[in-house]
C-alpha cells in the first residue's frame, strides 16, 4: 500500500490512544491489555512488529506513516518494549492512561526461557535488550532495574495518569483487582469461562505466583532477589499508592 494512502487512513480513522499497556516482557501485559479491550469494547494494537524489529523501536511511528496509521486506528496499545520509552510516548500522547505491569523477577526470567524453548520467536528479540555486553543474567537485572526505576521516577515527576499493576494480584484477584486499579467495570472478560481462543490462550499461560521458579537454580533465584528485590518492593509500594490515590505515599517509592 502506498504511503499516501496510509496518511489518508491516519487522518480518516484517527482515534485517540486511551491506554498504553507496557512492562518488561513476559510480565502479564497481554492479559491486562485484552481485559481492557474486552471490557471497553475497544480496538487493541497488540505488540506491533514495527515496534519490535525497527531500530527506533516503539518510536518508529515518528518516522513511518504506516506505523503511525496503525497506532492511530487503535484505542489500546500493548507494547512491552514501550516500557523504556514512556517519557517520549507520553509527550506524544499526553491524555493516554499508562498501565505498567510488573511481575516477580525470577518468574519473568523463567517465562522468557520457557517461551524460547517452546519456539516463540519474540523472546529472541528480547535478548538484545537483556544481554547487551553483560550476558543474560546480568543484562536482565540491569534492564529490569533500569526501566522500572526510570518509570517510577517519571511517575513522580510528571503530571500524567500512570497505574502500576502487580501480575500476581491480577491472577489471584482477577476482576476485583483490575476494576479497583483501573476504574473499569468488568462486563465481558470472564477468567473462568470458555471464551475466545485468544482469551483461552492467555488463561492457559497463567498459573499464578511461583510459576516455573523451580526450574531455576536456587543460586540464580537468590542472585536475582539480591539484585532486584529492592526495585520490586518499590513497584509494590507504587501499586499501593496509585490504588489509594494517596499523594503522600509517593515519597515512599522514590527510586
């Protein structure tokens, strides 16, 4: 399709982005994004390839009409890589609600390894974010700590709408937690019933806290906890602060 047609589509179908769902890969962003789309009857842009493969990452839409057209035709955008670009995205979409999903680090690393072993190609593109020149373990720790520290600091400094969601609470409390956290009424998405194939697939990947941790050497779990438990606790405090809307709590989760 010609670029001029994408410009026309972008102008004709322009929809204001309402929600950006992001977080470190394999942290539960798919579940949250599909829950929002289902309950709001909203269109979802699910981890677009241009955000994964392009050199500009999630900011590729600034330079490419096709990417921008796809972005402008959806109300909800789910993009794990956007966790490292929240400042820039909020600058371009100041009215969007940003939903940051986080998960216990050993579970995240296990899920990445599991996905690679089952032939999912997307985690291969994660490795360039995590490994860098440090190897997978140290690279993962640096990435997890770096992106979440930055977004915590940004949430304190910026006048924008950011919600932090703990994946383990989503899997335990389901609709109750998501309704309270996001202020969206659960009308359609049923965690227990047989529904669409994509929802069934999402539920099939959920087994709650402790998932696959036994696959990691206890020494690796201990190393991850020493490196990342402090930022994980900050994220939990941020969740509590945003859930209670208590501005005074913000001082507790300053990185």
